[in-house]
C-alpha cells in the first residue's frame, strides 16, 4: 500500500508537466486546421514536420541555438572556475553569512540588474554582443555553483585534508588533490543546474541581445506575430528550446541523483 501510494503521488505530481509537454509536442506536429479544431485533436494524423521547417526557414534558429550554447557554456565554465574555489573557501571558513548574501543576489529579480548593466555595456560598447550576455548570465550561474559547492564541501571529512597537511601539503595542494576529486558529484550537479538556468533565461537575451546575438528563449518570443497566434510554429520553437535540456537531464539523471544525495565519506 505504501509503494502504491508513493507511485500515485509521483503520478499526480509529474503528470501535469508531462501532459503539457505532450500537448506542446502534439501542437508542433499538427497543421493549423487541426490545432484550431474543436473538439481538440490530440494525435496528429498524419504528423507533419512543416512547423519545424517553417521555424528554421523563417528564423535563424541555428544561429540562436549556437548563441545559447556559447552563452550558457561560457557562463557555466566561468562560474565553475570562480564558484568551486569560492565554495571551498566559504565551507572551510564557516562563512555562512556570505552564503546568505550570495543567495540574496540570486533571488533578486533579474529586472533589477537590467538598467545598470545596460548603462555599463552601452558605455563599454558591449550592447548587442555575446560578451554582454555571458557577463550577465554570471549573475545566474555563479550563485548557484557557489551555494551548491559550499554545501557539498561542508559534508567532506576534514580528517583527509588534515592528513595531507601533516604530510606537508599546502592549501592549494589539499584543494586540488584531496577536496576536488571528492567533490565531483557536487560539481556535476552545479554544472547541470547552472547550465539549465542559464539556457532558460529570457530577460537578459530579450533586452541586451541584438538580432544576431539572440538566444533561443528570446527567439521563441519573436515567433509570436501581431496578426495571429500560430500555435504550430510556436510549439515547434518551444520544443527546440526544451529538447536539449530535457535530453541532457535524462542522459545524466543518475549523476544528478548521486550528486544531490552524496554526503561524502564520514570520518570515524
């Protein structure tokens, strides 16, 4: 009964998201007549890829896809380079107030950063460039990595680091050869979450990007027209944005679970 109740709870919680995705997939594979039909036609007969062809032919989706990869990838790499050592320092210094400050920076609405960043980038001549987007996405990725890594390093046993220091290792050597290998599950989780949040960001791409530097979420917004709402192309564009992150999550879901549940080796 407990297993059945747990399974039922999972179905109730997950089914709305699955049904929404399936309905979006159905819209992308139907023509506009079937999309506007009543009662609704859920299974397209036959399915068509015309909406995807239209999205890629009328919009530079390939370019926008590449822009998203560059922006999210670079923002994640920089966040790892900054956030992993910062998380280690916060954990070993017990600077919990600094962690709260970083969380406040993450929870602050993105709109609060737009005006000052837009002004700074305008003075530097960086508006409508991928460099500006990478810098702004650090507001998203760095706090996530720092928070996850600080919590993960706190679970690692200090006895191993103290043993390395007794053998003559300095702080950098201890971090590089002792703490960093043990923190691999946390690094994987931080990388995935930072990349996903950066990939899905819409506000920065819509305001700070130009025609040639838009990311995919901002490009989907441009699929909307003032004349009519074309559900097929809009759903196809949404699938293009959602599918890479969805496939990434499915492929490495075991790593995510291990990273979130990993508690390190406890000292005796």
